[in-house]
C-alpha cells in the first residue's frame, strides 16, 4: 500500500522543485547600481561627471538635465567595442553623518557587473581631487577654501620699532 501524501506536502515539494530549477538557469547580470558620496559642490560634481563621461571616456551622452541631476549615456567597454549598454548617472544633494553637504552619485549600467561602476567612481574621485583639491576643503560644502581673514587687531598696541618685533 502506497503512503498517502497530503496536498500541503505535495505543494511544498513542487515549490522546492520549481525554486531549484529557476536557480539553476543562468541569467544575464542585472543592472547593478553603485552609489558613492563626494564632498564637493553639486556644480563641481556635475561638471566633472559630464566631462568624465563625454570627453575622457568618449561615451555618447543621450540626455542630461542638471536640474534633476540625471545623465543618460551609452557605455562601451572600449572605443572599439560595438556592444553598447544603456547607462545612467544620478546626482543627489545630501548631507553626510556630520552634517556636511555631499553629492551622491549613483551609476547604473544595464547588464554589467559592479566592476565598471567601481572604476568610473574611482576615476571621478581622482578627477575631482585633481581639479578641486581635497574634499571638504571649503569648510563643508566642497568649494575651494577662502583665504583666512587677516586679524586687523593682531598688531594693535604693538610698537613697530620694537626690537622684539621680527616683522
């Protein structure tokens, strides 16, 4: 006599079999996105991002909107590569954990693993540092630091002819 199986047990076995069959089917890489924060002004990050994509990497910029912080471009692994991937860069104004203004950049390249995203972010960080100096050099907003104001009262009351004065 064959054992009697409950409908719930049969449903569980069928669900497990379906899950295993789906997991074994190879799938193309999903559109992986990678977001990083940069301690520079929005205008600095926008400008550097557009120039990195269009000029340095030679990607075709399909659409861009500085107000919404959105760039659509065509990613290629190399200039000789015929395969083109749809890609986007999204810029968002934000604050870091200490309250300093940052710009978050999210890069998404359809059907590509994380490596190209990481390389573009690394190149963007290098470009920002080379063009604008270290992040947060302007007191929190990423702008170049203003020169320190001269203390006009520093020499007040000092005799200019004082031999102890080395100025």
